[in-house]
C-alpha cells in the first residue's frame, strides 16, 4: 500500500486532554515494511517533535513494530 492511501497527521483531537503547551493533539500514523530499503517506515504525515502514549498504546505500537520487524526478517530470508 502507498502512504497516500491513509489519512495521516493531526486529527485535531485531544483524547486525554492537552499534556502541555507543546502538545499538538492526536496523530494518525502508519507503520509499514519497505522491503526495497529493508527498513520499517513510520509515517506521521507531518513534522513531529515528540509523541506521548499511554501504556496500552505504547505496547500496541511496540507490538506493531515487532510484527513489522518479523515481516521484514521473513522477506530477507
């Protein structure tokens, strides 16, 4: 799939309230394997200085990255 098939970037929502003055709100991102470059790409749809995740969402992102890393390893063998 191509990155432009997803609506990435800011949603304008603050589902847990605003963390501080630098918080720009919720962010849609995409995680995919780039087999040609042998990397995992994380697309944010906009420049991002930081992301803050509650524990459950941090674990979900970690699982997604692990899944994509495993997929990349399978493609390379």
